[in-house]
């Protein structure tokens, strides 16, 4: 069996690419729609501190516990027990797998903006029959790419990440040239929104909440890293690059058009801004960059989705079948599980259209608890005197940021996410049964399982009234 090992730059590209997908191309409009310049700056400052603390937590954990593979799953399992570890892996896998469907849908919606006409709609919003067929072809092409080896897929992602970065860098260069300090300074309080600056800040953070999902990519693939020390370094590098990119794009945009004009732009708003500065060719370049960007992100998330069940199965949290690898070292059973799930979701998109949105929002909320557990695990280690005072401070900030993310997401979607945790609990019990009689739940785990099952009642009621 071939060993697939990933170097520092490929790991960094995986982290960066998984975070910088479709959202960055709509960031100017999204931010201007809810906040003025002052709130945008404050929101990014708070997010920057929190997300860098989370990245530093991954860095510290990769150095303190280099023997732990799988990141999101392993840290939760070692820190808080088998059942919590499973919930972390299950929630992350569902979030990643259901979420990547959105990348395919967005790519074909962007393609539709080129080829659709009022007389003939080919791809629409990515939910037509033609879009379904095209999305399915890309799904299985990526399946074959990953099946040929994780390292090969990571190298493909590195090239695609470099390609998608060029339009973004060009946008920043043009935006620096077109930036008008007078436009930026006008109504920094966002008075036309008739909302206090503090509320504007909270609203911006509801946006920044999602643009950093993927920060854990290097940790998830830690077993594939050529050097374990590269895992934490790649995480921090990827986050710093993404944060710099996000801040420049959202802040510079406020110096090109006024906040109300930005808020009125259709998405992807970056294309409209580029057209304002350069003409139609700039809009075409950004739209092409969007398609390349979401496809590169799709490859990244497919790698993560296939790795998590494999890591969990090695410790008995997922059924034993998911421990299988092919001759290229790819976790092939996990890859099939992921690809078939994505195919089923694409079918739902085609049949239900926008009805898929609620499922996407529910699944995305499931990634927040694993993020909180990262900070709490580091805090637990620091309280045992493992590490220094700086590490303890990082753990406190990271844990606080994780709690803030749960608050910002809202109780409603966290409650609805229990609808997806419930079936996962049955899978966990089956997996433990495969290991034999000595693998019974502890008293604390029985309590957690009971609370999860009881919580399904209000979750079902809430879902019925969405």
C-alpha cells in the first residue's frame, strides 16, 4: 500500500482553499448590507483575535499531542470521552459532506450566468436537470481523483488554489488604486441602517462566523502529513492569509462605492465591483475565479469528509468497514460514503430547489461544537500544567470564541442539529457493539445519550414550525 504524504505548502493550500470558497466573492455586499465601516473594522478585529486563537490552539495541540491523528475527532475523544468524540466526528462529517454540495450548486449557478438566456435556462440557480447532471459528473470525477491518492488530490488542490488566488489579488490591486478615502469616511457609523454600532458588529460576525470553516483541515489530515510539525504551521499560515484577504476585500470595497450602493449589488458582488473598475472583462475574470474557487474548495472538503469516518472507525466510533483503504492509501469506504451522500443531496437540490437551504444551515451549525471542544481540550491540558501561561491564555480566548460562535449562530439551528445527531447515536451504538461486550457506555455517556434523545422532542417540534 502506497503512503500518501502531504508537504507544508499543500497542507497550507488545503486550509486556505477550504476557507476561501464562494463566500469571499459576496463579502463586499454581505458586510455592507448589515454594517458601516466602523462596525466592519470592529467585527474583523474581534473575529481576528478569536480565529487566530483557534488557529494557535491547533498549533499547540499538534505539538503537545503529535501522536493524535484526525484532529477534530481525536482531540474530542481524548479530551472528553468516546461518545463526545463520536459526536464531534459525526457532526463534522455531516457538515462537511452536506456543505460541499453547496460548492457544486454555486459553481453551476455561476456558469448559468454566462450561458442562460430568458428563452432557455440551462443551469438556473444550480438546481436544474442539466445542472444536476453536470454536478454529478464533477462529483464522480473528484471521487476518482481522490481514490488515486490523497497526495495527488492535495497537489491538484494546490495548483487550483494558486489559480483562484490570482483574480482575488487582482481585485485587491485595482481596489487599492480606486480606493477613495472620502467615500470610505462618509457615514462610518452606518446611520442609514438605523441600527446601533454594537448591533452592526454582531451582525457582521454572523457573516464572519462561516468564512473560516475549514481552519481544521491540516489537523484532520495530520496522519497524511510528511512532518507532523507542519500541521500547526499550515493552520496558522492558512488563517493569516485568509484573514488578510477577507479584511482587505471588505474594507477596500467601502472606499469604492458607498455602503448603500454596495448593499444593493447583486451577488457575487465582487464581480459587480470589478466591472465598476475595469469593465466587462473584470466581471468575467471574477466569475471565472468563483468557479475555480468553489471547485478547489470542493476537492479540499472531499478529502476532509473521507478522512474523518476513517479516523473514527480506527477507534471503533464508526463501523469497521470504514477502516478500509485501497492500494493508494485512500480511505475508500469513507470516500464512497461521502460521494453517495453528496449524490443524494444533489438529488434533493434538483427535486426540492431552495428547500435544501434549511438542511444546509442545520448541518453547518454542527461544526461549531467541535470548534468549541478544541479550545476546551487545550484549556484542560493547560490546567494540568502542560504548556505555559501563553498557551493558557490562548485556550481561554479560543474557548470564549467558541462559546460566542454558538451564541451568534442562535439556539434554533443548534436545536435543529439534534435531528442529525440522533441517528448518529444509533450508528455509534452499533459500532461499539461490533467491538464486543467490553465496550459499554460509561454512566456519563449514558446520561449524554439520554439527554440527546430527549432533546429530539423539542427539535422535531421546532423543525415542524420552521
